[in-house]
C-alpha cells in the first residue's frame, strides 16, 4: 500500500455515509462485511465529524456500522501487514486525532452498536458519549493481544477510564470477548435494545436520540454538559470547576436559557432553538 497523498482520486467510494435527519447526523461506516477501517475510512469519518460539527441544524450525532453483522472489527489487518512501521505510526496518530475530534465536538455523540464491536471498533465506540447496543447483535472486546499488539487507538486510555484500571488491564491482557449485556454491567455499554434487525435497531436508536434535539431539549446545553465532563474529567477539580463556570456563563447568556427560565415562570413547555 502506498502512503496517502494530499490529493485523492475523486472516484474513490466514500467509506462513511453521512445523513442528516430531524436534527440528527447519522454517520455510517460502510465497508461491509466487517467495516474495518483504513486511513481512507478515517479520513472520511473525520470529514463527517466536521460536517456534523459545523451544521447548525445538527443537535446529535449517531455513529453506526453498515449491515447486520458488524459495527466495526477495527483496523484492516491486511493493510497493517503490508505497510511500513512509519505509516503505521502516522495511521494510529491520525486515528487518535479523529476520535479526539469526535470526543471534543460539543454535540452529543451516540454509538449505535449494531453488531460485533471488537478491537479498534470498540475504540471508536468508546470515543462516543453514549453507547447503545443491539441485543444479540454480536460480541464486544479488545482482542489485540492475540496479534501481539495493544489497543492503540485510545483503547488503553479510554477503557481504563470507563471500567477502571484493573478490569481494563484484565480485558486487554486476556483479549476476552463478551456479550453486550455483560458490557452493560461493566458500564461499557449504556443500554442494550431489543430489535429484530439492524434497521429496526437503527430506528430505535434514532427515536432515543430524538429526545436530545430541539425544540424539546436545549441541545446547546447538552453539548456544554458533554464538554464540561469530557474536558473537565482530565484536569484537577479546581480547573474543571473553572471550565464549568465558563460554560455556564455562556449558557446564561443564550436564547435557550432565557426561554427555559421564561417558560418555567409562565408554567409552559419551553421551545428551544439550540442558540
């Protein structure tokens, strides 16, 4: 595989589909059957994240995989086996930058785990704010140890922050895969939804996501809650409190805060604009 160039052929098929529906941007990794990612897919994901970030009509981002079997199986192993160590390093660096952009985007990101979510696929999912999984849809885990490597797209860091250091080391060192229900018991998955098909699961996820969109919800406040947690969690308490005050000050001056306070005093349902 040749290193990427600044300009790519315009005929290359897109590997991440982007659809905006009712305030929700749906990003679908589309390289069946396993939706394993390459540098090209990460570029498309990065572009989709930026598109959703800059779109004022988007309140929530849903990230999922195409097909019935996989959310994502992680990095394309054949690709990794054929490139130089230098390329692998920059490939991992770019993937980390892409997932950090997803994590820091001030809009709620929901990972819709429609199928197997393993290796780098779980690392992508862990960069989402909330993870919903399809009951019986597949297994979840980080089996990179079986390849003689570690979960190198943020896995060692995000997994330990989600489930704790000791449990994270156990899961990574054994490479054990588990059902979504067990993952939910560890806090790795937020909810497991019953659905007869991937399409039905997607509909349930979108229905769940709709509760965070305007006019029923102050979407900008949701985004600021996310930023306060995602950024504040990594700094000392006093710094986190300072960040919280600054974000609250921005919200106090927003049209949504004015609407929320006014609606409360008038005993009516607020109608938010996300502004």
